[in-house]
């Protein structure tokens, strides 16, 4: 059953790349509220306040250029490994969309070579 | 108080009662009365001065060990020894350092020993001081670091003053420490004291090293020395750390030479700069990447074979792993996920593992610092630093020409991989550069930019990986490793202890100080100011017991509950602590709290100038969690 669906999905995606991309597009969200939600649910403890990631492998970098919305949502609802789940009862679909909008709105930092980082 | 009268009538009454029931007290009472002019008339009062107290001899003994400092919070159970240190001993070698908590005293010894390469002493006041000391002793034990502990006590119950002194006395002073000290004794004579202190020093400093505890009995210290000509301070000859069995070393060399993807994991391997030099020699002979687990400074961060940040990948692909004094061997190859406790194997099932270590000779039952049992293929009992030259020799002499070619061919890839690892760290450090609160990578960078022209520097305590990933550290004294037991409260006093050792060696000392850790014993800042110990303290102030916030988040997720209450009981806000004010009240030059990333480097620069004048200084920087 699962294989069939996947096959069809693959075929559809191959035949209609534009539509497949459409499916992966994030629902509309408010970056501003996303920031509020990000701080309220304290994503920053493991990922930093602008999703820069945290030292000692605490949590990976989330932004700029976040993972696809589908992966993002999947990670929040049923995390791959050790991250706590953010279930629907506590974080609504709209809040997830807002969180994503916030991460997507984060601008890249200057490149390492433009910063006074130690280099040896 | 008119003691004479009260005491006399008490004694009379006591004698009568005792006579009636025929107890020992009959003998005790007159013995006491003989000592002084209890009747208040008759012979002129005698000068009761003790011209040569036992504690003077105790100071001679301590001097014989070469201990330069004794950290202590003053206490009456060792008042005689304290007085002998400052007057008879001239307060030099050892110098008495005023501490505000026994945990600070011991943690100072801990940091000092790693920076100085030799132990210093601490003095604990009876039961109370010893109990305060315990956590720091446990850290030193877990970290296998020598600490010479002394404690006051009045063992003879007949001489104790009533009341508080009884609360502060103990039959077996070392009992609460015995699970995490290497040795202890409670000498009952001065000769016994001399021999036990030297024995303790030898035991503490022989790998695996560890804290030891000698009781300096109060009566022995306060009473006059009898027959001084019979007292002898024995010669102190240090034992040479043992080298691993030569056959086993040859076998290890064979395994390493035959390996395609070998890796070295070094933890408490280097006891001195020489250890680092020896490890470089072995690593270069084999072209084998080294992961410095950081228990000690084992390998320069500038060396192309230092691949610490690639540990996971290296262990995953390794066919032979050489571990050098690794504290947690099992954890290098396996993990247990959190919070689901799922087992994960990182390494290949058939990886060949060699461990050179002396840790098994110092394992006790109660506290679980021995870590999970790890089956290995070749367990060599021996001190890693002492064994390395023989291993390198075997590797060089046993290398076939084919192996020489293969090993030589590895260089290019290793150099490229090293570059890639460094670039990755720099790229990661750049992300979120302008964020407020300041990112830990940026804080680490600014600090480096201020101190980078120091010829000799030491980052005493830092949980930040950035310092190792970004900074060029080439010398053994650059880092001194961690706390051992991860008992909070280690950071500030250990850093001050390291700074003390480094002050005498001309090494500039700095530390990254976490907020929760500092609040366990901020009094050590006063100790640094009082004793003019220069140190640059930069706060990594995330206003939380940050790790505990994350634990609460994990538990809320696990228990399917709301995800927004993890700050309760885990954060240090409302009110925010003003660490700059705290530090300045304790006599430090201070800056902060700094929230604007652009202001961090100038503030560190100003504090740095104060440290260069010989003062301790603190910069409070409000940071990201990690």
C-alpha cells in the first residue's frame, strides 16, 4: 500500500515538478508571531535565538535556509532523535507555520572570512 | 570569668561524687587541678607559654614536601597549625590563603595542581570544614588530581571544650571522604604525622593521582614537642610512574601499524608538557588522527593530526583505536539516547581497541566514577605518558617499507580533512554573529582577539568548545582540562587556583565563568583580590542552569505536557544578578552586564589592562544559552 502511494507520488512529482514544489511550500505564517512562539516554547535553548545552533552539539543550526516545511513539521511533531516533540495539543498548526516563517525570515550572517575570527 | 572559683567548687563536687561511685573521674580531676593555680593564692602564676608547639614541627614537615600554599577557611580545630604557619613558618612556603568556603579551598587546589604540576594544600576545620569540602574533593577524585588535605580535630575527648568543639570533633575524620580519596591517616604522634604526610604526598602524586587527607590533631599541634631530637622528617623520594609491559606494547604497535583507519583518543594522558611532545611523536610516526578528549591538554589544536571535532566520524570508521587514559571508554564507542534510553553503537563491531591506563588500580565501589565496563582487545596497565616512548620506538622499529609508504600517503588527506574541520568550525561560528544576547562563538572570538598577543596564556576553565575549535593552542599550559566530576561550583575556584600557579610562572590566565557555577561560591573572587591573583574572568552569563532548562523541556515532551514552562526552577532571572557589582564588591575590577555584542571586546580590553596590572577582573557578558 505504502509503496504504491510512494510510487504514484514519485510519478506525479516527476511529471509535474511545479506541483510537487507547491506541495512542499510552507503555509502562510507570521514571522513576527513565529518569533514570539519560538521564544515562548524556548526553541532557543538548544538552537539559539536566531536558530544559529548551539555549542557542543546541543542542537543543529536551523537558519538561515531552514529545511523544507514538510521536514520541519515532521521534526516538530515526531522528532528524529532526542529533540522533545511539540505536539498539536500544545503547538497549533498555525504556530508551526509561524515558527517556520520566522526561521525563513532570518538573514544570513556575514561570511566567516569577513569576520575577525581566529585563523591559523 | 572567675574560672578559679567555679572550677574549684565543680571539681570538689565531682571528686566527691566520683569517690562515692568509684569511677575514673577521681583520677582525672586532680590531674587537671595540678596544671594551674586553681586556688588563686600561693605560688605566683606560672608562664604557661608553649615555646615549641607540635604545630611548628608540622610546618617543618609540610615545608619538606615543597607545598607552597595552603588554602583555608580559618577554624579553631587547627588554630595552632594556622598560627605556626604564619609566625613560625613566616607565612612562606606554605603561605596561608584565606578562603571563604572549603569547597573553594579544595577546588583551588584542584586547578592549581593541574597548572603547577604539583599539589598544594588545604586545611579544613574539623567536621564542618570537611563536610563543606566534599563536593570539591569528589571532583578532584574523579579528575585524578592530587590534593593535600589537612584537617583539624581533637581526638582526645578528655581535652575537648564542651559545646561547639564536640560538634566539630569526629572519631574518624576521613570517613566521609574515604570513598573518594586515595589515602588518609589520623596520626597520633608527631613522628607519625611526619611519616604520614610524606606517604600521603607520594600516594597523591603517583598516577592515578588523587586527593589525600591527613588529620593534624589539635592537641598534638598545641602541646609542646617532647624529645624533638628523636623526631625525624624522612627523605621524600617520588615514585616513578610505571611503563606498560613491553610485550603488550609491541603487540599494540603491531595493531597500529596494520591499521588502515587508526585513531587515538587521549584523555588524562599527558601529565606535563613532555606528555604532549611524546604523543605528537607517536601520532606523527603513524600519521594517525588524534582526538583530544580534553581531560588534560594532550595535543596542539594547530596540528593537522588534531581532529577532535571529527571524533564521531573517526570512531565510526576506525579499525583500530588506541585509548590513552580515557575516563569513559564505553562512551566513546556507544551511547544511550536521552530521554528514550535507546542504545546506539557508534563504532564498527570488529574495531580493535587498545587501552593504556592505570585507572583500574584506583577503583572503589560506591561512587560510580569508574564508568561502564568496556571490553577491549588489549588492556595495558601502565601510565600513558610513561609508556608512549616505548610504543613509538616499537612503531618505528617495526614498520615495514610497505607500511611506511601507506602511512606517508595518508598525510595529504589528513591535512585536507583538518582544514575542512577548521573551516567548518569557523563557518559555524559566523552564524548568528550579530545576535543579542551575544553568541558564544563571538564571545570566544572577542576574548581571543584581546589576549592573542600574550606569549603564554591559559584558558583555565571553559565549557565552550569554541575555544578549542577556534583558538591556536600549542602549549601544554593552554588548557588544563575539566572538573572531573561535573560538580557545579568548580569553575571559579579552580580557575583562581590555576591563576595562582600561573602567576608564579608568568602565564596569563583567563576563564569563561558560568553564572550558576559562580553563585556556588563567589567568595573566591575576594580571595583572588585579597591575594592579588591576576585573572581575567569572562562571564558566560546565560541567566540559567541552562542544561536543566533543556532537561525540563525533554521531560515535558516525554510526558506529553505543555512546552512553555521549562523556565520554572531552572532560570536565574527576576531579579537578574549583577555580576559586575558582585565582583566589584569583592574587590575586583569589573565591567557589565554587557548585552550589546559591539561592546564586548572593548570591555574585555579594559579588564585585560587591569589584569596586566596584576589584578583580577571580571566582565559580565549576557550570552546565548550555549
